[in-house]
C-alpha cells in the first residue's frame, strides 16, 4: 500500500499545479538541473495539467542521478500505463523487487526536489 502511495505521489507530482518559480522560500528543496530523457518525454506526453518542461525535466534530472537507463525506460512506461507499475510492485521477481526499491527512493526524492518547479 505504501508503495502505491509513493507511485501516486510521483505521478501526482506531474499532475499538480506547482508554484510560481520566481517565489523562493527558505527551506525549499535545492534547485535541480532540468534534463531531457525517457522519463521527461513520457511525463510531457502524459498530458497532465502540471506537466511542464521544467517539472518533467526536473524529474528526469533526479532519475539521471538515481536510476539506471534501463530503470528509466521501465519507469517511463508507468506514465502511460499505471497498471504496469502495480504489476511491477507486486511481482515476486527479485529483479522487479530490487527495481521497486530504487524507484521508491527516486519517487520520494523527485517529489521533494521538483515540488516547486
């Protein structure tokens, strides 16, 4: 259940509004470089209202630090097919279990780093 919440938070991150990036506050997450890649592309294609180039690029930048390229390709499929994320999370395959641990950590970090973008 907790993993589903983290997945929803990551997917919700691109769907939510976001603030005015010109407003900075103390204690905000550090600025993250905007990147392009499979997650950024999938994020933009998903068509969610909060999916801006800046936010999707921020999420990609975190993915570049936290996930392998094959992890990124798999995670990118979750934007178009959230059920695939659920299947991956519930899988008994050790490879999927290891991926899900990395993905949870990525999702939490992306949510924190990209919230204000």
